[in-house]
């Protein structure tokens, strides 16, 4: 089970790194400017309900565009691609170890069930085994 835990710990670490890289792309130099502009814009838009609604929609559209641009830029980053591949590889490795161990446990359970369903050996089978062992 320690291999399973280690494998899934590695998955967590890889995805944490991937998240950090995505955050770095998103938090680029224009991120704080965008937030400040959105805040100031929201204050000015409070003057009229219609103007406010239009500005909010425009700001949301700009935020969606910013996120889309961030994802496109991040997808081009070779370091981020490597982090993504490493994270995916960690998932595959952890799943392989997990299923391997579960398979072994399942196999053991099946063997136990077979042994129980075979029931106690007949007297003749026991005598045959004893004779075979003596020879």
C-alpha cells in the first residue's frame, strides 16, 4: 500500500506544480491592472443601472477573454507542457500500482473462496497426499 500512497502523493505534487504554472501565467503583469480597472470601472458604472449592467457584461467578457488568452499562452509554454505531461504520467503510474495491488488482493480472495468452496478433503484424498509425500 505504501507504493500506492507514494504514487498518489506524486500525482498531487505534479498537479500542484501544474496549478502553480497556470497561476503564474494568469497573474502576469496585466492581471493586477485588469482588476484595478474593473474595480474603478464598476464604481463609475454605479451611476446608472443600464450603464452598470452593460459595463459588468463588458468586464465579464474581458475576463473571459483574458482567461482564454492565458490558457492559449500557457499551452504554448514548453515548461507548462512538460509539467502537464509529468502530472499525467504520475496519474498513470499511480493507477498502475493501485490496480496491480488490488489485482493481487482480489486474486488472493478468489483463491480463498475456491479453497473454502472445495470443502474438506475426503479421507481417500488425504491418504493419497500422505502416500505421495512419503515417496
